[in-house]
């Protein structure tokens, strides 16, 4: 795929949704909306002579209070059936309800599922039933703003060693926290032998990029994401610490051999790539083996990126979004910085990411599927999107679906059964299964 998107972005000007989910059976019509993309600017600069948002310290100013959002009815018990562009009849089945801000999901060898709740609880679902008692052994979590208990992943040899990996916000002094990688052994009832493997200092106040995702590569090495704070946005470009980075680690949390900056002065050896804002999705492509992330922009500029070793992904110097106060964030492109493969303007609050390779949705094979937590800064507009690529890996169309549910879709996973499972990040959230109808 071409990494330079400047000419394409100038030519396009707007993001076009080619395939919009049709009206559901016995459901209301979705709200419609579109947003203009960046207008042309010289040499990748912010267009129209407008000043770019500052890259330095200080949270964005002038961000207005979000509107109340689109009204939504109580979700009900389901199931719900919708018509989508290429799959057509799609059924959404409720598996577990009453989860509080669920964040991540894994499937255990015995068919049960583990779910993290951001306030700091680990829950188990057996035979489709949520155990009312949380799993014991989770360490204390700084559950403030969007920080808390986040990702969960199984060691590739989990059946042998029972190691469960997770990321969480470790409490510090004076209401600070630090993104931390930990693991413990799961015996079916509790976590034991819990230990922190990596503390991604510095500590901070949880304003900004709080998310941390994990994925094990086929070679057994572990990728971990960290976000950049809102107070010090340029830290994503600072290579002497671990915030705003993609990290590549051994399974004990130490730097992986062959990392691009190993032995280089001024760089932490764990760093695989840098210049990241807030990474809410991560996936290994099942065909190409490429590492992808789903990354939040500010007010626009959400991205899907192919992550390459040693590369700079630009934040906060380069972005396809606006600062929350309105000005363009910065340049649209710059030499030496990687551009996205897919971007959104306005933002969709992109959530989890998967590349579908199962047999239950044959029309979706090879497609990227992402969650959305809200569209264009409007609450109660969460949904899902599906991106279709041609044989060269270039985007050719995308579809929005499940808009009618108006739920914040935090996580998307393909199950061992080939169905798609999603988590809705609500105070009364849930686990749902997508299946053909």
C-alpha cells in the first residue's frame, strides 16, 4: 500500500460512506450524517491559512459541552435482526448484560469467556451465564476518567502455563497512574502469582490517551500499545519514555530481541514505533501477518495503520483531524512520518479491530471490522463499521451498521465458532453475538 496519502486526501476532500446499513426489520431509521474532510492546503499544511493547534503542553481549550445526543430507547432483550449491505440478514443476540463498562474479551479453551470491566473487575461467562462473582486476584486499579482495567490476552501456551496477561492503570501518588502490563495464572476461579511485567512510565493524571491493547504475534512475542497524555501531547514524539508508543516485548515484559532502536542512545529498547495518540484496537492480519492498529484522532482523524518497525506515526505534528476547539491539529503529512491506510473525518471513536477470516460471514472474509463509540462527537451514535479492501490492500468501500442500537461498541472479537462478539462500553453494558439470520 502507498504510505503517502497527501494527493489522495486533497483530491477526495470528504470521506464517503459507500454502503450504509439498510433499515432493520421492525426498527427505527438511523440518524444520518456526513462530515467534510480536510480541504486542500499547501505542502501538507493546515488549509485556508488557519493556524494549526499547538503541539505542546496544555489541554485543548474551547471545547464546547457535547450536545445531549440522539435519544435512544432502552435496549430491550433482543434478539434483533438487521439488513446489511453484503451479509443481509444479521441477527444480534444478547449473551450477557449488566456488565459495567466492559473493555476486553478472551475465549478460554473450555468455551467460557473472560471479560474485563474498566472499574477493575474480571468477569467470567460460563455456558452463556455471567457469574455474579468477579474473579479474585486482580490488583488495585486507578479507575478514573477512561483509565482502569483494560486489555486481556492469553499466553500462546495458556493450556500449559495458565498465564493470563492484562493491562491496567496502576495507582500512583496524588491521583496519578501509570499504564502497566501484568500477568497471573488463572486456575478457573482466581488469578494467582500476579506480577507487574512492565510499568510504562511516566505516571500521569489520566487526561488523554489511556488505552492499552495487547496481541501476541505468531513468533510468541507480545505487542503492547500505550497512549499519549492530553496535558503533554508531544510526549508521543519523545523516545526516552514509553508513552504514545507501540512496544514489542518478550513474554516476561523485557524488550524483544531485534527491536529497531535496541542499543541506540535516546531510545527505550522496548519501542517498536512511536508518534501514537491513543490506540484502541490492535490486530495481526491473518493473511499478510502485518500488525495493524486502530487509533483515535482528536476531533476527526481516527485511523487504521499498518505498524512498521522504527516508524514515526506523526502525533501530534501530523493529523487528519481538528483540535477540539476547532483549528486543524497540524500538518496532514510530513516527510518521514507514516500516513494511515484508513481514516475517518469526522471521528467515529474507533474501538476494537479485527480482520474477519471465519466461515459464518463469507461475504465479509478479509474485511476489517471496527467498533465505534460515537460519530462526529455526538453521544448515543455508536455503531460498527466494515472496511473492504481490493487485492492491493486499498480501501474500496465501507459500511456502517448497528446504528439503530446506538451503543458504544468498545470491543470486537471473532470467536472460535466464527461468529463475531462485541462489548458495549456502557454503565449497563453487555456482550452480544453477531450471527447470520
